[in-house]
C-alpha cells in the first residue's frame, strides 16, 4: 500500500508556513510552532514582524511551504530555519503573493489611473487581436489554401518528371 | 335735517318756552345759528327790538373801529370768526348750567348779536362744537365738549382701577412667603426639625443647564463648509443633472456653498455652471489652476436665474398653448466661457500626461461589474 495517494498535502504541523487573513497581522506570513487545541495554534514570524502568539485556525490559510525546526522551538531556531530556507524570497516569488499584491494595487487605483489602465488594456487588446486575426488568416484563408495546393501539385509534377528523367538515365 | 323740521312747531311760543326748547336742542347736541335766527324772528317784541338796536350800534362801532385799525378784508373775516366763537361758547355754558328765565334773556341777547353781526354762515356752525365724520355711509356729528367729558370720565375710571391694582399688588408683596421653613420631625435621633426649601433653588451642583444657542444669522450669511477634497483645480465627477457622469474641473468654491465648475465646454460640453457639492465626487487628480485668471464677474449673482414675467395683452390672447422657450445662453456667458476655456486648456496642455488628461476629461464615468463606489478610490 505504499503507492496510495495522500488526499491532503498541507497539514497543521510545526514548521508549516502560514498566511494570515484576519486580525491585526492580516496579509503577513509566519509559521506554526505548536498546536494549542483543535481550533488554534501557536505561531511565530520573527522575520515578517509577527510576534509569537496564539491564532485561531480560521484566521489562517496554509501554504505549500514548510520548514524544519524542533517542535515547540524557540524564536531563535524559527528564525534560523526561516533564513536557511530563504522563505522571504520564495514567498515573494510565489503566485499567491503576486496576486495578493496586485489586488491591493488595483484597489488603490484612482479614477484617472483606472482610466489609463483601461486605455492601455484596450490598446494591448487591439494589437493582440490583430495579430490573432493574421494567424487565423494564414491558416484558414481559402485562396491561400488553393495556392498552396497548386504549388504542391506543381512540385509533385516536377518531382515525377525528375524521377522519370533519372530513371531514363539509369 | 332734523333741525328744520322742528322749527315750525316753535312759532307761537313764549320766550321761556323758546329758551327751554333751545335747551333741549342743545342737550341734543345740535345748536345752530340758523335755528337761533328763526327763533329770534318768531319772538319779536318791542323790548327785544330796543335791545337789538342798542346791541347793533355797539357791535357796529366795535367792528368799525377794528376794521379801521386793521385794514383788509381778511382781517375782517378773522375778527368775525373770533367773535362768533366766543359768543357760541358763552351761550353753551349758560344753557348747561340750567339757567333761569332772566339768565336766558341774557343769553338770548348774545345770540342776537350773532344774528346781527352777519358773519359767514360757516363760522359758528358745526366747526367749533361739532366734529363730522363718515361712519357706515352716514354723516355723524360728535359734540366735542360732550366727548371730552366722557373721555375724562373714562380716564378717571382707569386711574381708579390702576390705583386699586397697585394696592392689590402691594398687599401681595407684603404677604411674601418665606423661602425656608423649619418643620418639626418626629422620632428619635432625627434632629427634631429640618429646614425645607419651599422654592426651587437657582443652582444645584449636579444640574446641567442647557447651553444658549449660538446665533447664526441669516442662511445667506452662514459659514459654508466644503469637503477637503473639493479644492479649486480638482477634477470632479458629476452625479446629477443634465451632465451626470461627466468629468469636470472645479474652478471656485462660491460663497453660497456651491461649486463653480466647467467642462471645459470644448472637451465635454459642460458650460460654466454651479453645482451642489453633494452631487459631486472629488477625485485625486488635480490641476494647477493658480495661473488661471478668473473674471470677477463669475459669482453667485451672475448665475442667478432671470425670470421674465410675461404680460399678455388683451388683444393677443390665443387659443393655442404658447411654445416653451428652451434655454439659450446669452452672449455674455458665451464670451466668458471662451475666456475661461482658453486658459484652462492651456493648463491641461502643460500637464505631463496631456493626451491622456484630455481624453480623460472628455470621457464619461461609469461602473463596471464588481465595481462598488464605496470600495473604490477616486
């Protein structure tokens, strides 16, 4: 039964990196140190500015990252493990962090910015759609198809004649 | 007149009766010179004639002397008036005193004087003793002397009442209740008596007194407050009116609490107009408007609506409903619009993102799916 597929990949466990969605430290990452009970965990984020504290699981989303340090380890060890794994870098490069940032950027846009974005998008979309149309034309233009067929026929005839000539020589 | 009717009855009466009748007439407040004349004619006797002649001579002498002294017709008239007045007054007084027969004779002598002196008829008649006035379509007369008497009586009554009132008030003042009363209290260890305030005190330490309201004057002179985002030069989004959804430039915060705004007209068709600040969203995009030289004419008075009252002439009335005239800006507004637009466009052209700004101001505002104005930033 070794090959059995694990249904869950992320667990509430020591060293699991976590994204805080609620409370005063909303939008920051940290990692679980210990489980307090079924609903809450002890959390520590020395590198991200989250002090060691108890958080409810409903305030937390589990990420794919995990670091290794002994169960119930002090802040010193947590920091060491965080740095060793370069988690700041890893997190900022993740798609999750990117989307999170973009959401905030979009919310902070002023009316004029929104107008500019709209314009930029429309210009981009125009270029893109023209390009797309060109590709479509190349593939499905009936005239081109016939031309291509004609050329192919010509080539085939030439080939035949060549073959015939070579055969005669032989 | 009533007096005329009463005259024929008196034809065959004696002196005394005549005098009595005169009394009654006078009590009726209608003494006239005409009546006097008639009565005199009726009661002609030798003795009276003699007296008449004497009095005539005397009066003629008097008047003649005076006329000689003060020459002129006007003066003569004046004198006549004065004499007439005096005579009438004297006669009245005597009658009121209910004089005897002898006295009436004296009074008659004086009445005779009036007849003999041939003064203008309007002199003693009514002018002195009576006041005529129109009331409910009829001419009424008041005897001045009688009226004054009545008035004096009234005044006396009022004075009496006043004095009575004063007395009552003074009595009430004397009986002022004491503010604090000491009352005995039963039971042991209760201090035997207690002081009780009968009146509410003016001050209690825990009492909160309502503050007096600050007088603010007329509405037109109230202080106006504008949202901090609404400073001159900001781009606004209009939310109401004909131009709703359009983006405009705020030029000035007017003293009436309204915002002076323009499209500019060349870009989006919004003319110079005033807008309520509640019908507007202020954005964060701001133009540097300091170089703009706004004409001083652009104030609240300039934008006040002019309502022309039409006077329909009688001949011009038609059955058809007249066509409503649509609003058209006058030449002055058009000119000012041009002046302001020119300057504003120059300001916009100096902006680093000039092309985008021009497009932005000429474009309409709108919400897309999943865009909520309370979550957006402007």
